């Protein structure tokens, strides 16, 4: 793909040292949104995640005008070295107190030790790996919207029990994709099914999935599991339609979202099963949040569960800061995370919930089926609810996570 001047400038700017700020006010909370602003996950995370963070800040500071909050952003380019260096610069030179979004599992695991070292908060809204509350858990981190265990459980169990007992995977060849394939296979087998094959593609260099799709078609599988996200998911689904795979098997986007459905359109995505933990049209509270944040978004954009998690998580973080006081909150991110765990969560995106001691945010998960063209009644009406997984079953049990903070 040709590199635009804007993209080239953004890539260069992300690698340049960030100048130190002098005389930074000590009474300002600084939120760093580390995200994908120009790559394959731009629409799944990116500018809409930033808008949702700003929405949370505006709502909270309107009700609490004594708290000053600044939001800064950076593009990690899906490169761990860029993401980790950016976070270090933010902490050392910009006085950032909390990093949110992130959106790349390798980067998320890479910045965890930095947040512990600097005693700052890592609020992860968009990386998928369940290791963030397992072997990689820390007292400074919280994992909000979803993880691979949750969505793999939602899709793998329900579809296998419904007759889809033979699966083939097309998997992004890095930590995120491996975790999806691993976790979903576990639930398929527990429900009496079998994973009969998989193809792993180079990320992010692949745009042609034809060879992998032909292997999937020849396998005789009943379900094609797509362990990918963003532009990769849209391209793969479009090509699967062209090869006629949907006539012989169901497609399951383990980590899909309404973002991809709207981008590809109902004719392409119809009948696909997608697991999400936030659905904008679920109830009046979710619709109210969506209407408010859409004032900051281009026409036709609807927030997904990653975007909503940035709103929900930052709102809860600011509530904890208010309880502790800004001096204590800025002195120790670990103390803020502990306070966030003590407080019940409640907001218009996810409703009522809680944060477990391993940093896992708890709420229900939903298996959604994409409607056919003509079944939708208004903009954004693309789903029908196929199944709900309640809060106490949606995420991995605490005893199975191997989080080093948790005593057996």
C-alpha cells in the first residue's frame, strides 16, 4: 500500500523524543490513550476510543469541576518497541498517570512491567490476551472489556452445542491470534467438538486469504473460526463469500464487532456469529451513551465494546481518583487500582459490575447473529441476540488464571 505523507509523518513523530514539560501542574490527571491511529485496528480502536475517553472526562469533570484532566494520544503502530518507548516517555517526560486502550496484546504485556516500575495505571480496554489477568497480571493493571477466554467461551461453547462440532481456524500469527485459537479450542472440545485444522497467516502483511480459505473449505469443517480482527477480519470474510464458504459452513468472528459489520455491510456479514460484551442497542442506558458519544464521531459510526470500555474504565478510574484525592492518586497508581477494585462499577455502557482481585472487570457477554439485508429497521440495527452468558460464567474462574498475585 502507498504511504501517505500524513502516515509517514505520524510514523516518524512516534519515534521522536517527546520534549519534557517544565513546571507541570501537580493537580492535573493526565490520561494517555495508546492506540492504533493509522493501522489495521484503527476503526476497531483508534479515534473512536479517544472520543470515548474524552466523553468520560467531560461527563465526570462537568459533575466534579474541581478535578482537572488532560488527554494525550499516540499511535503505537502495532510495534512493541514503539509502544513501550512511548509509555516510558509519557511517564518520564509528560507526567502521564494512566495508559488506556493499547489494543495490541504484545504491547499490553510489554508495558505492564513499565507501569509497575513507575507505579502508574494500565487500564487495558482493547488487547485480547487473557494472560493480562493470568500469568501477566500486576497490581497496577485492569483488563476491562473482554479477553480471549471470554469471547472464545461465548462463541465456542454455544456454536458447538448448536451442531457446529468440527472447526477450522484462520489465525493471525502473533500472541493475540494464538490466544484466541487456544482458548476457543478448549471450549469446542469441552462441548464435544473438535478442531480439525488451522492456518496461520503473517500479521500485518497479509491481505490475500485465498490459500487459507481453500484449505478451510477442503477440511470439511462445519464452522470457520476467524482468530483475527480489524481490516483482516473484513477482508477475510469478503473473500470467504467469494469462495462460497458460507454455503457449507458457519463463520464465527471470535473477536468481531459492530465496526466490522458496518464496514463490510449486511450482504457480506449476514449470518455471521459474533461475541461482544457491549451492544449499543441493548437497553436505554447503552442507547443513551451511544447518542452522547456519537456527537464526537463521524456520521454512521457506532461504538463497539472496546470503545465503550474506554468510556467505562476511565469513568471508574476518575471516580477512584475523586475518592482518594488527586495527590494520593498521582503518587501511586497501585493505590488507585486497589481503590477501583473496592468500588462497584456502574455506567451507561456496561451497567453494574465489579473488578476482581486479579484485575478482571466482570460483566455479561453476548453471542450475536448478524441480520440479513432487509431485516434491519434503523441505522446500526444489525444484530439479533442469540445467547447471553451471565457475569458469573462469562470470564475465566479466578482459580484457573495462574495470576501470581492470587494465593492458591
